[in-house]
C-alpha cells in the first residue's frame, strides 16, 4: 500500500515538472516582461522625498533667560497656598479654584528642559498642528512674507502629521533627549521651502502653551486674592456688627449700674483702700484678696458710669477698637498692592518666551535634511521578475490542469 502511495507521489511530481517544462516559454516571457516593466518604472516614476529634522532637550543653563520668571511663578504658587482657604472657596460655590501647584512643586516642574521637550512633542505630533494656528499669527509671528497660497500648501501637504522617533541621548550638549521627525512628499521643493515653517509653527504653539499655563496661574492667583479680599471684608462687617451689639449691651449694663449708684448715693468712686496684686485680683487693708470682677460697677459712682456711657455713644470710628479688623485691613492692603503679577508680566517680556528669541527645545535649521526614498532600478526590476515568475507559474499550471481535466470528460 505504501509503495503505491510513494509511486503516485513520484508520478505527480514528475507530471508537475513536465507541465512546467512545457510552459517554459510562457513563464520566461511573462517574467522577462515584468522585469523590464519594473526597470522602466524605476526610471520614470515620481520620486518620493523624505524631510527630517532633529531637536534636543535644552540644557539647564539655557533656561537662564527664564530664571526670574521661574522664581516668581514659584513664589506666586506659594502665596496662593497661603491665600486659599476653605472659607475663601466656600464664598461662591460656582467658583472653583485650581489648587494644583499650591506648594510650588508643579509650577517648578513646569519649567524644566524635559517639560518643555514633552510639550513640544505633544504639539508637533498633533494631526491638526497647522489648523490650530491663525494665518495672521503666522504672518505676524513667524514669516511676514507668508501668503494665503502658502498656507493652503501647508494644509494640503503637512496635515497628516509627522513620524517621530525619540531616544535618550545623554550627551552634554543634548539635554538628555533627542527627537527626529520625518515627513514624506513627492515634491522636493515643498519640503525644502516649508518644513522649517511648520517647525516654527510647532515652536510657536509650544511657547503659547507655556504662556497659557503661566497666565492660568496668574488668573488663578488674582481670583484667589479677590476672593480673599471679599472674605476679609465680609469678616470685617461681621466684626463691626458684633462690636455694636456688645457696645449696646455694655451701655445697657452701665445704665443699670449708674441707676443703682444714684439710688444708694454713690456719686464718685468709693475708696476701698486696696492694693493691686495682679491684674485679676485686689487686696484690701486687712490683707483679704478680692477679684476685680467681684467689685460692682456702681462702686465707680454714677458720674463715671454716665461719662463712659456718653463716650460709648459718641464714638464715630469703631474700627480702631477692633484689633482683628485692623489686621484684616492690613492684609487687604497688602493683597491690593501686591506687585508679583505685574512683575511676572514683565518677566515674560524680558525672557523672550513670547517672541523668537527663546525656543523651548534646541533646534537649528541646518539639521533639516531632504533625501530621496527609492528602491533603486535593480531592486524594482528584480521585484518585477519575482512577481512575473510566480504569476506565470500559477497561471500555466492551472491552465494545463484545466485542459487535462476537460479532456477526461
């Protein structure tokens, strides 16, 4: 049985070889034809070009222009932590204060070479990088010779985004991180002319994001200050109301004591012949201790009591008699005169982060390279030959088997 199976296999193999041999002319013809087509296509097809550029994380000393800005934003976040309280937030439930970075840690981490590098990476990998920027911003901030036609070309050729490769590069001059971007186009001139413009757009948007973070911190701080001032003023109104209530109670008590003094005939303070031992106790001539709180007000005499009532009623400025209110007013004045937000605004102008004098990553236009992406004539021709050989074999074998099967019928 096994011998018959092996014999059948040998017959099938020899039959297949015979079929291929008989179709050698057809197979060779198709293979040579596709070989020639592949070779010709390699010479006449449109070339595909690839543009690439390199970026590096900044080194710490390259952040020197931002040193004052970084320090002031850090101080801003620490002040915000001191200002924000539960009572402050509770004043208006519709206002939510952002508490991130209240200890300064997040804001200090925002201004590091790696954080800038990461923001730039998120920006340049965005598919809608071009559409996020206004044409007038490009004209004003990036290229004053930019036209609407140029903008349309950018949209048509760079809206697909970039291929990005990031790797660690611990070199002294690289900040520890390296990024390479790649983009392909069949028009070499477009890559050469516009790739740097697209990169400048990404750099501009990265700086805008950093500025937005700073401005968000500023607005958050101003809001916290405004709410704190509002809270302190409300506290002052409460303190004034409480003082007026206590004053009215005091006047009522003094009137009662003055009436008692008048009834029992005490016009002037009685001489109790006592010595002060402490602020809380007195001692009479017999050496017995008595508490001041135990001495009735009417002992002072109705003249003194009526004079005190008169003084209490004639007070026009009660603020000086409320220590906590004075402290609150001093705090309000400090918050109103706080120059830190203004200093940060000036720091932004001096740092160059809002113009072209500072970049969040290290980049030079000379790093851009344009190269042709091609397989080469021989590789395309050999690919055509392989495809032709496989295709012609399949066609010839199936055609022959079909004819043989038809003859049996």
